[in-house]
C-alpha cells in the first residue's frame, strides 16, 4: 500500500505532463493552419507573427486559433529594435544572453511602440534583421507622385 501511495504523485505528474504536451500540440496545429496564409511566419509560446509583403500580423497563440491579432504595415514604422531585458539594442548587435526578448517597432506617427515578445534571442535577431532589411528597402523606394 505504501508503494502505491508513493507512485500516486508520480502518476499525477505524468498526467500533468501529458496534458501540457497535448495543449501545446493543439496550439501548434492551430498555428500551422493560421500560418498558411503568410509568406513568412513564426511561432513561440509568447506570440505568433506572420508577414505578407510589408504587412505584419501578430497575436497570442491558443488551442483554437491565435487571438488578440494586431496588424500593421512596415510603411508606418520608423525603426526596428531588439528589446532585451528592458534595454534597447540594435538588431545587428544583440547581447549574448537574455531572459526577456521582444522586437520593438517605433512608429512614424510617434504613437506607442509595438513590442512583439520572443522566447529565443537568436530567432528575434533573425526576424529583426530580416524586417530591418525590408524597412530599408521600403524607405529607399521612390515615392510615386509624378
């Protein structure tokens, strides 16, 4: 009987881990379906991000589908920065270690900046470099207006 009582907490841990795994799998499947509409997309536990041309859409992943979706254009953005442990960095010179990572988009209209959270510094750096390059291309394009 004592052995059975000792195994009971372990059984509860295994059930909890199985539920957490199933929950994460459901989020990944919902993300996969959502991401099909984008040219480029990313998933992590904090946020999902999709890009079509200069339009970015991001939100929070759930088991059904991403929620709190927000969309903005790179044409409205002045600068892209890496926000690491409450400090701003240039995306081309990231720090070596981090705990809290986000990409920050400074808007041209001086509105509140947009911060998209990431769990992985290297993934945030890759996205930051890619979006910084897209932003430079947009800013270098001549304005149509005869």
